[in-house]
């Protein structure tokens, strides 16, 4: 029985188009369809690089033989393909073809904390690995035809819904019974970072989606090992099963590809990435992932920039992407990245070939283009033996074309799918183009037929004899006869021409009178003849005799595609205004005669030199000339130098959400997974002297997410911006935000709703974290390592408790959003009783009321300078807070939590002098050394000391004065902001925009469809922003 | 001659209950009939002039003399109190146009919010009567030198009518500088936020919304005419009263300014046309981010700009990083009359930073005295209160501040004296008290 079953399986899987003789009843006579078809004398494109002249033999929907010389079995239908080219039909591995529509759940303003899905499934509705596409597949001939017409024979289809999306099916675009169309019912599995139709609160952010996917990998593994002890979870079961399939992740941004790859590496999988079309901007990094990429062809249309004022809303990034997007395939190819092309996202499938040609014009080779549509996608899903080529045993999915596939004038005659022919353009299309003598009754006129083979156009030319007229309208007279001179003028009239099979009809208007001719084209002589109606209504014979053949305009290269590689702008880093053409190189920097605020015992040093070498502070003092001629020398006379400003509380440079607000604890999420180096605020803050920032999770829940501590390395990648050996931080929050006081009346469900509840959330989580840790300790120190001991499975890996356990162990530090003294005190007591310390209270506006207790506990404070009155809990906030905390010996910083304020944190620090009488040096420390201490990076930054990182700022005057400006900001020894370069850049940006705007206007005037302006104003985050802004 | 510290002590003694009224709002200054002389301070007149060593005489709430102390002879007998402020700076009290201070106490507590009425066309809604003179927020604003505000309703198409009040009164009635000075229009936006693309897209309803506004102005001008005619006829039957139209009447006589809030250049161009269309005598552009692009046109049409919050980010990615900081300089160079304001996120409590916006403008090209003018005389002129305040000039109200250091720099802004209409203001607020309370707890002293 088992043997029979597996044979059946083979049947279904590999021979599905074979005759299902016995499985299904037939109404009427059984049809036998096992004839051989031979396509002879064809140019066979076996793959992008391999071409041969020969024969293709197919039977039962599959390729039987292929080669230069093929002996044909008896009973073969022979089709002469002389002059024709045969290509494998295309394979699209990113599609939702034949899938039911996804219905969005009803919007409910109340939070939905648990799944509403019925059945033995997992806890989160966005995780739906149990979904099998083939179970729900039903062919859709309208879409199938659209895809066949542009050369596709098979697609990998899946339900594009959720974070784990289940399995995809490889299906053919043939007609017939659905069961015959499924080539592979379980071909791949799919993931994404958008929750789709799920209305469950969690996850609400990109980092939440990342954490959820990671946790699901952990859980599926744990489940598979402890199945017998656990209740049934069909989701985890399916998830684990699916991991053996090719795994495709939808990544809607270049950086999300890198993010996804990190997850793949963590769990030992190499993902395939569905890209968004901007991969070229970070091709080197994407190459390094080792993953193949599926790229879309939906190149952006030019923006309608005809209104110069409104054009300001279009960012340079948008403009440059418009120009460079068609280069994406070529750049990926040049970087040796395996990529497939998908039609997904193309609004009009008919744009497909046009866009492929655009990509080829940018330098993509035709072979690479073909591979990206055939063998590469097939290989991605291990279907290279079935689709994407012209090999023996593969499905008979191929295209018959009039010439080289991507040439402009090539016509696809037919797309054979599983051995069934779909005619796209009739092959016996006669080329009627040429110049004819058109005879109607006695009159001769000239008929010119041009245009394309498929859609010929006709023009009637005839002569008109009239009097000659001079320029000023007088008749020109013959000098001898004094009669008007007659001249013959050629006139042209467009004609309506239709050709169907060999029937031709031609209608035109001469001197306001209609002629309507119908007839036949003789196949051999090329003569047209027939009858037509004349303007008077009478019937007359007509004929057209060919005098000249049509000549195509010769194109210069053999592809017929004009290269479009000149005058294209650069990729910049980041690809937006103020980006670098190439990153600066590390140079020695000597700053002379400057006033240095050291933040060390040496205090403020006047007229001192500073040498930076290899990204570090090398020397402070009187420095003689340095030998290196490459040295950048800055004359610091009259200027001041300080350590780079450090913002303890920042929310810039984050992709898609700073809050994972779906649960009271989200310790498992991390801002470090969603750092976005393409944020203009990085540059803006460099212009204000900021060199390091802690990118914090928001304050939506008592236990927020993990932080990223970064340097503002403008132009570098997210990974490169993070501190090496990045100190581990996590955001906590207290008060109104976490109890959802100001979230409207619907948000009264999530625990906690009071400060009382907040304490219990902490105890609950820390106690569980301790137990978790103990469980792991027991496992690691188990005695069962001896021989013959029963195998003990490791405990479940819980990313949330893991992070919390790190706090208990002193490996991870808390930055806690806090306002009111009672709760500040509470958290310190929780920490004391659980044996750890609260590292930093951020905002800490009532810190001054418990400064003594904070000092005793060892907590630092990172305060606003003067904010208050925005919430009830900050009514007792005072601007003297930093001064008082500082005087009480608490390590105190002043932070921004605001992208605008961050670029003038020096002014915020100076307010400490006004309120509470801080000394100037102490005030500067509020935004330099003290935040460095709080962030545990003071061994590298925060003061001017030999050996520390060269993160320094040159100011035009006293750094605390409202009148001082930043002249240079240096990070790791790179000058990343320079006031003179900034001015030069402004001009460059204006010129580059002008160039792109005129290019877009030219495109618009040339008739290209444009898109309306959508101004993307970078969303500015603070703690309270809850939404995933989709960037 | 009395030193400044003694004066402060004197004032504190008058309110000797200070220590026991923690966290309350201090009372306004007491009227005095003394003849006072502020001597030797650096006077920033507000109109661009300075006097390094000034003699400023005050009597009955008015400035009676502003002179160079080095050029005159001072008779001690002419004054009851002479305060030596050598080394200190004197400024006219700073003026905050387009503010909602006093109309909100706590941002997240709805019960404390009184600036947004429901409905779209609300010219009849008046801010003055909701102005809370006991606001703790205002108390922290005036101690940084901001003494007068144009208190504005917000929201809707026509938010309502603002009034100008000072920040040291017992009651809104006493605090009024100019009642019902202007109506406020939120000009329709040409670009609106679109959730689908999460970007700003052209607002399809712009023309319709603009038409609504034009219709309303047209109707209210006809109403005003009709009422004027009726008032001149004795026996005529009076037509029914419409409060909204009533509130518009003075717009057409120039009695009320029209403050139009807009930023985008084409909106501003339409606003200029709107002014011409309805013959609006006093029009003020509020926000005006793009005003530098149409400076000439604004100048020619006599439209002043209450400039968008200086400490803000550029609106467009590609713009000069410091564009918002240098807008004052650009407008100054173009000859457009302008002043600064603080509308926006957390505007009430942030209003105390108004002087530092002016300071930042100096860093980005504006001259120091022009920066002072941008929060004193220019603001007064634009708001139409320059006959009584805005400069340190003879005959004007003694509404002024003295700062130990440069008041536009946060390092040195430290008031030693402030007067509203000649009354000494208490230079202390509940935040100072809370500070002191905990200094005492910890046994610390300043």
C-alpha cells in the first residue's frame, strides 16, 4: 500500500499533467493526448548563456528531448520553427495568484490582547504557518492570461498575510482542473514583518514583528522537542515543518533585508529576500548576507514637479530613487547577487517588457535578465528540474518568439504551458508592411504601410495639382504665358487599417469623402484585392501592388535597446540630501590654539593644540608640526572645543515605530534591530554637535524594549553606527503612559491601569525571570551529562525573560521613564529587593524630591532642562531639577527626547546655569561626560583625554552661549559636519535637484505618465508616539 | 540710593507670607505712587537704539524719562527711589503674540484646556474671558521677562477673537491691554496628510474651503453694511442679530486685525489676494514659514509676519539645516515686518524660552537690537499696542524688565526687577519655591 501511495504521490507531484486515467471518472469518451510535438529548426535558449539551434520534443506536457539533432518518434506532430526563438517560460516566485482575497478584520478601537482565531493554533493571529496555499488554490484565468501574455508559465503563490504566512504552492498558469495546475503544493514558506489582517495588538511595530518571528523560531524548536508534554499547537507544528522548505522573507526596505538575515543567521537558516527595489543603495551589504533576492519591477514614475513650490515636498531621496530604480537589477548583477524578478507590484502587467528593457538599457545583460526570470527563481525553490529551463523532463513551458526575446520588435507568438499552446500573436502574421500602388478604378494612389508587424499603420499619399502661391499669398504667374504656374503637391492622409488573418480592410477620407475598401492579401504575391464602396455609394474593384518592402530603422546595437547609462546621478550614502558620494577616509587632524573643555581634572585649557590620529585623541598640548601632509589642520584661535554631545534619550534613526505597545512588557524587542541610518536628523544633529545617542524604546509600557547606543556616523550602515560591544540597555516606564491615562476611554483593558499595578508587573516579571534563569542553570549544570543518562531537553528560550534576567545579573541596564517621586522610589525598592540597580531614571522630573534616595541607590538621572505642565504628573517639575540632582551627587544628564532640541542640547545644558546656578563646566558635563557615564561609554567618550575616541566638536565660541554655533563635528576621527562643506553641499543639492526636476519635466513633456507628489515629512518621534509609521 | 537687592527684599517683605504660601501663584505687584529712577543700566530701547548708561524715570506707571545718565544731572530729590542697576540690562517687557498661555494648565487634562471651541466659524468666541490670571504656567513665563501676550483661541477655520493681556493681573479684566484685537483664521492647507501614503498630498478640498471662507467674509461685510445703515436710520425695523457676523464687523473698519495662520507659499499668495479682495486693513500672517519666498509681495501689501517657532526643524529634508533659525535675518533683509512667537507643541510652558529664540536668531545673522525688537517693539507694532508698550520711551507704560545679564542668553537671563505698568512684579514662582523647599530639606543653600 505504501508503495502504491508513493507512486501516486509521484503522479500528483511530477506527472500531474499525465493522463489521470484511473483516478477520476470521465463523462463520455476518454481523451488520449499523448502525441509527441516537435519544434524543429528553432533557436533554443536553454538558459541565459546557452543557445543552440535544434529541436525541442515534448509529450504529455513535458520536454522529452532537446538538442541539435533529435530523432523523432513515429507519430510526431512537427512544427517548423525556422527563424524562431524558443525560451523557457518565465517563473514568478512572488505572487498571490489564485488566492482568496484577504479581508481586514473590523476596526475596533479597543485593544485585542488575545487571538480570536478558533482552533488549536498559536497565540498570535499574525503567525499563521499552518496555512497551506494549495488547500485554497483556485485558478484565476483573468490573471493567468495577463501573466501568460508577458511570458510567464508558472508562479509561486502564497497568501500574503501575516508574519509567518504558511506554505506556498508552485502552480502552472495553464487552464484546466486546479489539481492539474499544482506543480508543487508545498514549495516554500513565507515570512514578513507586517501583521496583515490580524487585529491583535501585538506586534504594533517592526521591532515587535522581528521579536515575534524570533520567538516563534525558538518556540517551534522547543515544541518539536517536547511535543509529548505539551498541548497541541498546530501553528508551531507547521512552523517547524516549514523550516525545511526554502524560506522567503518579504523585506520592504534594503535594511530590512539585513535585519531578516540576522534572524536567519541566529537560527541557522539562509533566507531568500523579497526586496522593495532599493537594494542597489546597499548592494555590498546585501551581497554579504549570502541570500538571493527577489526584486520588483515597479519602477517609480516621475513626480509631477511642474509646480516649483510644491516640488519642494519631493525629497532628493525620492527623486534620486526615481532615476536610479531601473538600475537596481544591473547593480545587483554587478555585485554578483542572485536575484529573481517578480511582476508583483506592477500596476499594469503590460509595463513588464518596457521595464525590463529599461533595466537592460542601464546595463543589465539580457542573459542575466533571462536568468532572473527563469533559472534563478526556479533554483530558489528547488524547482530547477521542472520549470525555468528547456531540460529533458521539465514541464513543457516555453515561449515561441519571432526573435531575441527582449528586443523591441520581437513578438511572442505563443506561450506553451504544460504542453498546451496559448497563442499570444498569430504566427502566420503576414508582414504586409511596405509601399504599394493603390488602384481604385482608374485612380492611382500610393499606400504606405508601416508600424509594427502586429499593428500596421496605413497612410495614403496622393498628388494635388494647384496654382503656385508666393509667400505673401499672390499667385505666381508664368512670365511667358502670364497664367498661374501649376504645382504638384504630395498630400498624406491617415487611414484606418485592420488586418485579421488575411482579410484586410482600409478606410480613408479624401477631400471629405470616405472610401471603404475590403479585400484579401494573397499569400504569395502579396497583392491585395477586393471590393470597396466609393463616396457615391457604388461598389468598385480595387487592388494594391507592392512596390517596396518595409525597412526597419536599423538600431546601433544588436539588442535594439538604446543604452541609458550616461548622465545618471550617483548613489550617495545615505541616498538623500547631504549624503556622501564616498565616505570620508580617516585622516590625521590637528586643531591649533583652541580653548579645550576637557571635562577632566585639567578643566578648561586655553590656546591648546589637539591631535587626532586613527580616530583617537592622540595628543593634547603644544604640538609641533606633524609630518603627514594629509593632515587636516584647523585653526582654533578664538574657538572652543568640547567632547561630542551625547543624547541619553533620543528617538531618531528608527524604522517603523518606537513603541511596541501591544503588551505591558516587551523586553524581547530591540531598537537595535530597527536602526535606520537614512534619517536626515542624524545630519541635523551633527550640525548641533551630537556625536552619540541612545535610541530608546518609547514609554508605552512598564517594561519597554532594548536600546541601541549609536554614534552618529552619517553615511555608515545601521550596524556600523552601533557601538562595538554595545552596552545593553532597556527602557522601562512609569506613570501615565504605561497606565494609558491619556490614550482615550477605550484603552482601559491592558494591565496595569494604576501605579499600583505597575509595581506588580515588575515583581511578576522579575520573579519569572529569576525562575527562568534558575531553570536554565539547572539544565546547564545537570548531572545527566554522564553516559546512559536520559536525554534532557533544554528549557524553552524566552527572549523576554532572557532580557530581564540580564538585568538581574547586572548585564543589562535600565533607563526608566519617570516623573513622580512615589513611583521612582517604588522602582528602586523593587530593584533593591531583587538585587539589582536602576541605572538611569530618564525625564526624572521629580527626581529632586528623592535625590537623596537616588544617590543612595546609585541611580543616575537624565532630565529635561525645563519641560513641565504637559501632563498632570509633571505639574511639580522644576527647571532646577538637574542642578539639584547634580548638587546631591547624582550623575545627571540633560536629554532631548526631541529631534529638534537635540541639535541645541548645549543651550539646554546652559539652562542649568540659569536655574540653580550650576557652573559652566558642570553644565557642559550634563550633555557630554555625564550621559557617557550613564551609558557606560565614558571609557571611550565624554571627555577630552588621550586615548579616547576622537568625538569632538569645534564651536565658534563658548559652547554654552546661545550665540555659539558648531563649526565642525568629528566622530571617530571623521569630520562628519563642517560648516563650509555644509554650505557647499547646499549648492550641490540645489543643482542635483534642478537636474532631476528638469529630467522629470522632460519625461512629463515626453508623455510619460507621472505620479502625484507625496511629501514625506520624516515623522518625528518622542516617547508617546505609538504608531508604526511605515517608513 | 537703594541697591537692587534691597529693593527685592523690600518687595518680599511686603509679601512676607511668601514662605507659607508654597506652590501658590504670587499676587501681582502693588501699585506705587513713588517716583522711581532706574540708573546706569544698559537700556535696550526696543527700537534698535541702546543707551549704555541709562537713566529711566518712572512715575504713575509711566516712563517719564529715558536719557543717557552720563549726559544729564540727576537730582536725588526728584525721586523717591533710585535703583542703581549698573552692569545690568533693561528691556521693554517681552511680548508674545499668538499664545495660548493662560488658556491651558495641564496639556493632558481636558478640563484645563480652554482654547479650542467646537465648530468651524467662531469669530464671536473671545479668549479674554477665559484667560486665567492665576495660571501657574504664566507665572513661570513672566519671570523670564515675557510680560504680555496675545492670547488666542485655536482650531476651526476661524478660531475666534484674541485679546492682548499682561501677565501680572488680578483678573482678566485688569490684565487687558487690548480687548478683542484680532480674529484668527486657519487658512485651508494646500497639502494634507494622507493616511494611505503616510505623506502630504494635495488637498482636493482646498478651493472649496477657501470659497467657504470667502463667502463668510462676503456675507459678514454685507451684514456689517446693513447694520451700519440701520444704525443711521431712526425708525427702521432692525434686522435680526447674528453674533458671528457681529464679531466680524470691526474687521472691515480696521478695528480688528485679521491673523491668518499659514506656512506654504501658495497659501500665502492667496492670503495676499484675500486681503485685497476684502480690503482688509490690518492683516497679519502667522506662521509664515515660506514668507521669505514672497517677502516683496508681503512688504508691498503691508502684511507683517508673526514668525513660526524659531526652534523648529526645517520643513523639507533638503533645506538648509539652519533655515528656521535664520528666517528672521532673511525677513529683516527683505524689509518685512516680523516678530517671533512660540505656537506649537507644548507652547504654554515653553513660552518662557521666547527670549532665547531671539538669542538664537542673533547667532544666525540678526543684529542683537533687531532681535530685541522682534520680541518687543515689532511685536507691539504688529499687534497694535505700540502706543503704550514695546519700547523704553517717554510716555509709554513702565512695563519693563531688568536682567543681571544678557536676557537673550539662557546663561545670563536672570531678572533682578520687572514692572508691569509701573508695579514691581514678584520675581518668584512656585517652581522657585519647590526648589527652595527641597534645598531646605537637603540642607543646601544657593
